[in-house]
C-alpha cells in the first residue's frame, strides 16, 4: 500500500474518531459560565480581621484558602468549576450550570470551625439578666456562652480539641434512619479525644461548629480510636454539605464577597445562538468565496476546512475543554487561518503555472515555496496563543486553547490533507484553480 493510501486511511480514521468523540454535542462538549449560566463569586481576604499581617502572610492565607475552596467546590459536583487566584488577596470562583445559589454560598463561605468543649456544671439561671438573657460579663473565666442549634443555650468550658485534628467526615444514618455525620481524627487527636472522654465520663461534651452547639452527648465511657458522630436533626443535603466542609478543612482566613453575579440560562442560550449563527455565517461566506474564486481547488480547500472543524471539535471534546464565548471567537478566527494557508498555496501554484510549468511541477513548487510562509504565520500565532494561555485567566485561556488547536490543525489539513488530494491531480493536463 502506497504512502498516500495510508495517509488517506489515517485521515478518515481521525474523522471517525472525532465525530464519535463529539457526538452528541450536548453531552460531550462542555460550556462555560457565559454560555451555560451559573454563579460567579469574587472573594478576598478580609484584611480588617487580619490586622498586623503583612502582604506575604495575607497572600499565603489566600493560597491556602484557595485549595480548601477547590476541595469544597469539587464536592458540590459542578462540572468544570473554576477556582483561581486574583491579585494579592483575591479568589475567583465560577460554577457553570449551578441552580442552587444559596446552598453554594453556604458551602463556600462556611468557616467550618469545629470545637469540642465540656458543658459547664454551672447553672445558666444564675447568670441571667432582667430580660432573661445570659449576662456574659458575669461569667467566670474560661466559661463561654454558646447558643445551641436546637434553641437550647449552653455554658461551655475552654476548648479541648479543634477540627485541625480531623482527617475525615462522612454521612451515616442512626438507628432510626436519620442522617448523622461520622468523623475521624488523626493519631494525636484520637489520643487526646480518648483522654478527654476517659477523664470526663458522665459529663456532656458539646460539639460546636461555627459558634453553635450541634449536639452535646453525654460521655458514657472512654472513646478510643479517634472517631465519633455529630447529631443535630440534619436533612440529607445539609448533612452532606456539612461533612463536605469539615472534610475540606477550615478556612485559614476570613473571606468576604466583593462581587457576585448569576448568569441565567436564558442569557446563556442567547449567547450560544448568536455565537453559533456568527460561526455559520462566517463559514458559509468563506466556503462561497473559495468555491467561486478558486473553483475546484477552492472546493478542495473547503473540504479541508470542514475536516479541520470536525477535528477541532473532537479535540475539545476529548480534552474536556470548556467552551466560552471567547472560545467560540477563537473557533471563528480559526476559519480564516485555515483558509489563509490554502490561499498562499494556491497563489503560488498559479504563479508557477503562469511561467509555463506543468501541473506536477507547479504543485510541487507551489507547496514548497509557500511552506516557509505558512509555518512562519502559524508559529507566530501559536506563540501569541501560548502567552495568552500562560498569563490570561478564565475566558482568555479558553480563547487561547481553541486558537492554538485550530492553528495546529489548520497546518495539518493544509500541508497533509489538501496536498494529498493535489498529489492525485498531478497527472492532469490542466488545473482548475
């Protein structure tokens, strides 16, 4: 089998793989926030609550917070979320396709400060003011008033153990089928937990999360192994969310929301419609021009252009790249770049034929002399795309990805696919170009 036949088989196989990879597009192609709709939150470290910290400490705190937020967002099950740094103390979160905004806010912004304190043996009634509220200024040292999640208030002693020792948290059910949260502590935390429970049998141990007592079970015996449960009348969803933030860890610094906006699915659908129409109109005009101006050779270039589009969509689907509006712009720009290579080749072939060369000689010379200019334009474009990808964020990276893929594929279709077809025309006496 000749080289041309092998290349033809490879090209056809790649077309089939690309179509398989992208079909059905609604399931295989992933769209960004500006197309699919969803939530974007811009956060930053609350400097007012971190007074005395220098810029490096604030930046380090933002880095640690970013990793924790990534773990929390991944647990929400959102497809292709974006979590990235912005500036010294900023964090940007994008959640495409999100519908439950309030739930996402609670999971993202929860501080997840877990504490274990013994419930004091003091009587709350001894410290009430005339309005029936606990007068905290009269409480003894190391005694703290902590509100309960079940509308019951508690007087608690000093913190004995924190969530820093937590290694895992997950949802289980109790004997009545109600959701509870089981947790595990590391070796040091488990040892300390065993000592606390062993020395305080018969007393109530308050499990406090974000300043509220979720449960205060009575210690029946020493608890070894560093594991326990948190009860509190949870729903299935609230238990999953709480286990998620506990497992991800507490935020190392307080965060505040600087801006938030929700892109509705209607706006996203309208953006997709207009972007798709722009791509189709551009494609139709390019195909029409090439067919009229270069005749049969133009139709060959059009076939290469369509193959290029199939390859590009197949690559985006296989790479699970997120398509944004700038990404669609990159795809549209690829149409022009793909045709540009063929125009250079065709004009070179025309010039060679005007000098009286045969069809075979004109094709060989045309491709050879145009190749340097084609590679030069494609390489410079790839360098620009690489810079955009390296230093850009979000949608800019999407544009860079589609542009670089499109440029690389247009080079392949112009130099390999269309040349393969022209090689089959070398024996012709004339050339429609």
